[in-house]
């Protein structure tokens, strides 16, 4: 065995060991995130219960304590959920259970839920719904996850009294969903890192909202898993538009869920 062959085999052995260690890391991260999600959900549930049911018997200081517990536990729950998704993405185990859905209805229902969040900042959400259904073969739960993340980001970086606009464009073979805000915009220097893990922006939420730095990367992976694209256009000081594409369908397409697709 010559030296070059020995070096190659040594390098191959090291690569296999690193791959095994990376798999172990992803497995451990997934287990930790999964086990943390349940107790954090309980803390959030009790904090929300106290805010709703016991607010009248709590002092103002104690109400602030409960609000802090709720906000912190909600952020931590989102963080561990994102970490679990990242672990599954890196391990190639983020599955998509596709079925034929009406994207117009899905977006409309998601917008209705997010209007509650937006109203707390006096921000309106305007959904320009197409006049007819727009069918797409996709995983509705994962698309809900993408919509919620993008709309929450739009609200996060928007000023009170502004409007977040959402529209759907029907093409020949694909559908495009666009979410536009009237916020701070994204500096050009931030754009290259926007969809990378833990990518942070130099601009902050207009109410100081925290960010995990994982949501946009997860959203892009989900959309790419559907064969689509997630893109952004932004003008500093004027706002940003995030848009994603999904495959279009027909009303006669099969509606039964397909086997999970691994990303």
C-alpha cells in the first residue's frame, strides 16, 4: 500500500467518524428538544390561564410577572420546536404528508388567526383573496408553519398603524404567495445570511420582539421540499416582501394524503 492510498483511507475513516458524530449530535438534539417541548407547553398553558382567569385578583406587578412568564415560555417553546425541525432537516427526516388543498382557504384561515396578534400592535392584515379556489398538492401543516412564520415576521418588523398585505398569484403550473410589510426593510448586507441557521438581522422588531434565527431557514427547507422557492425583496426604510411558490393543481386531483416525502 503506497502513501497516497494510506492517506486516502485515513481521510475516509475520519470522514465516516465525523458523519457518525454528526448523526449522534442530531439525535441528541432531537431528543432534548422533544423532551423539553412538553413541560414548556405546560408552563405556557398555565401562564395563559392565569392571564385569562386570574387577572382581576392579581396586582399590576403580579400581572407583569405572569406576562413575562408567558412571553418567555412561548419564545422557548418556539426555540425548541425550531431546534427539533433543524435536527430533522439535518438528519434528512423532515417529512411532508401531502394532500390536495385549497390554498386560498388555508391562507385565509391563517390570516384570521394572525390578525389577533397584529391587532396588539395596531397593524392590519389585508388578504387580497383570488375569486376562485387555488388547489395545491402540499403538506397543509407545514405550509401553515411557513405562513405563520412569515406573517409573524412581517408584524414583528412593522410599525403600528401600518398594513401587512398578502396575495396569491395563480400561474400555469404554480401558485405564488406574497407577504408584504411596510416596516424597516432589510439592509443589503443582511440578505446573504437571511436563510442561514441563526442568521440575525441588524434591524430589530419594532416592539423589541425576540427571534430564534432559525425560522426562515426552516421555511426555505419546507418550501424547497415541495419543489418551490422562497425569496425576498426588500427596500431599506420601506419594507420587505417574502414570497414562496407551490405546485398548482386541479380540482379533480387526488385528495388522499400521499406517503411522507423526506427532505
